[in-house]
C-alpha cells in the first residue's frame, strides 16, 4: 500500500524536493532528468558546465531550468544559506545521479569562496 505522497508522486510522474545549501553542492549530473529550480531564500550561484562554466546568480524568487544531462552545482554566497525548491521532470532516483567532483575538490567553488 502506497503512502499518500508516494501515490501523488507516481500520479504526477515527478518529484518535488526542498533543498538547503549551507555549503556548495557536489558538481553532478542527472543524465535523464531535468530540474526546474525556484529560489525560496538566500543568495547564491548555479554553475553549469561543461567548461567553460556558466555562472548564474540566484536570489529569492529567481527561477531557472537545468536540462537533462547538464552538469551543475549550487553554492550559497559567503554568509548566506541557499534554500531552493526543485521540481524534477521525472521521479527522482539517487542512483541516476552521477557525482563528477566533490564540492571540496572542485576548483571553481574554491575560487568563488576565496574571493
């Protein structure tokens, strides 16, 4: 028997996730899933790749879409906590996410945080 939320997710065919970033995320990719992003609070940046990387500023109420297969990562601005809502184009499956670089080994984040 499905819980109510599981039944709704199956009916919609997508997952909605609330995420909080007190630190940068890992640089990762979802090969078959897109993400509609809405910033709820905080300030930060979205980095999309591959190189040359594109940086997009994030602020409350800003929205963006990450296409399936686009490598990406999030970071809050120094002194901020970034809160976002993610509407996935499919049902989220952690096994289909590939980490390309851990946040603490990813040079663009180190450069941004050391500015």
